[in-house]
């Protein structure tokens, strides 16, 4: 387990496509790789798990597995990364993101969190029901002896 940075790149020639990348060193937003621009940077305590979770969130939008390119808008990609339930913190947003886009990121993040909480409650309820059933069966076995 090692810490690192997960950052999201976009390219002006490919709208509505993002490329999440990782680095152990903080990337420089001013640098550009063949026209690609860094639009968001987050630090993760466990970068490998962070990258895996980011892929899990965006897997249905995957276009190119080898280059890890997803057909998703930037706001959704940022909201997905910020919703990962691992120790992380936002380092940098592209200052060109509009207030409307920032509001959209917050709204998407809230929706994702509500969905995660609902799934967690359902799983916990199923677990408690299973424990209750197990305890009931144990009680019946003890009384039958």
C-alpha cells in the first residue's frame, strides 16, 4: 500500500472523454501531454485501491481498456472520484470549472453518497436478519436437547 495521486485528464479533441491516471508524485496541472489537460487532482492514501474504485465507479463508461479512457463528462468523473470511500483529499480543481459545474459535482456526489448509504443499510439489515435467524436456530436446538 502506497500513497499517490489520482488525476483526471481531458483532451480538447475528444469531448466527453476522461482519462484517470495515477502518479506517486504530484502532477503539475500546467504540464500537458500531447494536448491533454489535467482537470482534477486528488491524493489517496492507497493509490492502487483508489484507482480500482475509480474504475469500478466508471466501468460502464469504459471505451478503451488499454488507455483507460472513459466516455463520461468531467463533472461525473470528478464526483465519482470524490465519492470513493477511502482516505483521500482533493488537491486541485481546474479553475476553469464554472460555478454551475461545481454545483453539479456537489449534487452528483450527494446522490452517490445516498445510494452508497442505502446499499450499506440493506446489507446491514440482511446481516442482522441472518444473525437473528442463526440465534433463533441455536435457541431451538438448545431447547430441543
